[in-house]
């Protein structure tokens, strides 16, 4: 029941789940399509129907994780950050197998995507009723997404050590206070223009 698209989604989820399981056990360059189809119980043709190769699957897996985080019914960027850090901690070995590979950029791009989406949403919420241009919103989003992602990358570089809740709390104090101040200054400048 549900038709071909539901079957396609189930198959892709099964492949991604199997891939993530294998990635938690082995470095990325040691995982083969044969390993995935064997563990997943599908044919090679089924794999290649859905993905071009392992790296296409890697990108699709990151996209699915990011989409899941962005679709969660959360009200703050901190909750999205908690979701990202929870996923990273639960899949520590998989994350490091990618982070320490030639495909690290895909992981970083995923973090930037989540940070950008959540920062823009926060900035647009805070600018309600203020005179702030789209260009200013763009630059503020760019600045704060780089700050958040940079801190997350430092956390990854430190082997995910430290109190995640404290890190998120401190980021909140630093970012939101400075963001509000920046918006007030921009609105005041725009009011004089």
C-alpha cells in the first residue's frame, strides 16, 4: 500500500540506514557497494537505481539528515543545534570517518546549510517591525552562520569534547545579544537615511 514512491522512499531509507551503520564501523573509503547491498539485502541494480555511487549516497544521506533537522518542529536555533550535535554524538565514528576523509567538505556544507536556515529564520523574526534591508539580512545571516558553523567545526576538531549544553548556551548569549545590537544599529541607520 502507498505506491511506488513509498516503496522508493523505504528502499532509500533502508540503504541510508545500512550505510550509516557501516560508516559507524568502517572508514568511508573501506565501504563498498557490495558491503551495502549485502547488509541491506538488495541487489546491486537496486542500489544503482537509487544512487550513482557511494559518494552520491553520502551526499543524499547528509541531505536527508539536514532536511530532518530543518523540518523538526523547533522554535529556536539552539534546538536545531542540539539536534545536530546529538546526531554527531550518536554517530561519532561515522561523522569522523567522513570528517577525516576527502569528503569533509560535504559535512561542512551540511552544517552551513542548517546554520544558515536557522540564523535567517531568527534574524527575520527579530527584524519584524524594523527597517532592515534584504542586503542587511543577507550579511547578518552570512556572518552568524559562519560563527555558528565555525564553533561547531572547532568542537569537531576537539573530538566533540566538552559540555555541549554549555557550548550552546554560551553561543546563545554571545550571538543573540550581539545580533539584537546589530539590528538596532542597522534600523537606527536606516531611520536616518
